[in-house]
C-alpha cells in the first residue's frame, strides 16, 4: 500500500467521507477521510470497479440516539454498504475489504485499566470486524489501533488505498486569518 501519491495528477473527483457517512460509487473517484478513534472500511468490487467506504464513530447501534445517522455505528455501516452493493447486483462475497482506524488517541496518559475501559477505538474495530464476519467478509489489509490517527485516500475503481499516519508534530492549528 503506497503511503502517498500525487493526487492532483490522478484527475479524479475527490469526495470527503465525514463522521457518520457511508459513500458508494460506481464511477472512478477518490474518497478521503481522517480517522482518530473512528473506524473505516473500504469495499471494492474488482469486476465492476465499484467502491464504498464508511466512517463510523461508535461501535454499535445500541448506542443510538434519535437523530444519529446509521453509518455513525460500525455494525450498521457495514450492513449499509453491503446492502448498497447487493442493490447494484454485486455479491458481497466478491468484495475486497480493508479496515482502518481505531486509534486510542485521547487517553494515552491515563492508567492502563482506564485506557482499556475507555478505548472506543478498539471497540469500534472489534465491532467492525464482527459485522464484516457476519457477512462472510474478512479484511485483506488492516491498519488499526495504536496511538496515531490516519488520513487515507481510497480509489473506488481500483481499490487502492494511500495512508498517512498522523503524529502530533504533523498537526498544526491554523491562525484565524488563515481560516477565511
């Protein structure tokens, strides 16, 4: 998996997948997202050159509030994308799935027992894995857990993923005059 690419030379439209979003496309494009404790899976159908991706913030729908979007939850996000591929006449067994995210970025200075209790990143990854398994899907690539966030780009037509791991010194706060 390449770590970076000159995206401006790919000539593809870019779609940002925000928290709670699921995206599906039968046309070539780049989907991108930034993850901390959230989890993301990419789905690619090689024969149809179709792709999908979700960005889930919480492990399961049992944590739902009245106005949450279904793709907020890892279990429901997997089910939603499987439904979209099936609706397009694509068998989920033909999908190539990759899983990302689930960092424990917020509480690294806390005692280990508290970190484990509050580690929503691990819970997100575990829920996504279980949901994928319930559909007979197994990630061919995983870059999950750890203490660093990730930024990724996913090419829907090819299934390629470009990933950058984020570290605190790579992040900066923009001054108000740069925010526009």
